[in-house]
């Protein structure tokens, strides 16, 4: 039962991260088209086409890089729970392929514990960073949205990653087969 809840949480976060990533791709594509229409408006041969596009509001998206920065941070933290649960982190198996099952299990336990500690530490520091951003009222340069919004979204995903990494470490330590 607990594993199904953990699996559902990891899948939901990955789906949410994927949706944010797709939205960022669409936004960047539109912004690039807008920049190109702006460039066309200033050239001699296709100037009329560019001017037509600009007159209809087609132009670069103001602050697109600020939104990409915030969205990518969230997406990375949103994919982390599923990556941790499925054990899909990058590994170098040159030495571990020749080890037996007991040393391999011990090594997997060690790295699950280390990963849980690191993710919990990052989550804690992200929470403190968000509090600082809220306290000082920092905003982005161009579109002036509060920076703590991005921190809050990333913190929610990091908390999910922490829960799942602690679960994974506990399951590895107890020797549960389902992980």
C-alpha cells in the first residue's frame, strides 16, 4: 500500500515536471519566433512581413529566460523522485559488475543513504533560501515576479524527493525486494 502511494507521488511529480518542461519548450519557441519577426522587421527584403508580425503582437516574450530558469529548477526537482525510486541515476558499473550480490547490496544501501541525506540537506537549504527571498522581497529583473515563487515550487518537489529518497533508503536497508 505504501509503495503504491510512493509510486503515485513519484509519477505525479514526473508528469508535472514534464508538463512544465513542455510549456517551457513552447514558450521558448514562441519567443524565438518573436525575436526572428523582430529581426525581419528591420531588414529590407522581408521587412513588411516582420512589421506585420510585430503589429499583431508577435515578438519576443519579455523575461523568457527568467521563466526558463525558474521552470527548469522545478522540473529537475520534479523528476528526482521517480529517478530515485526507479534507481535510474547514472552509475559506473565497471567495478561493481564483478562484485557478488552481498557487496552490491551493501553498496546500494550506502548510496541510497547518502542520496537521502543529500536530498534532505538540499531541501532544508532550499527552504531557508526561500525564506530569505520572501523576507527581502527579491524579484526578477525584467518581469518582476517574486523569486520565492520559484523557490516554493522547487521546495514542494524537493520535499517529495526527500520523502521518496528516505523511503528508498529504508527499503534497501530492510532488504525489501520491491525497490
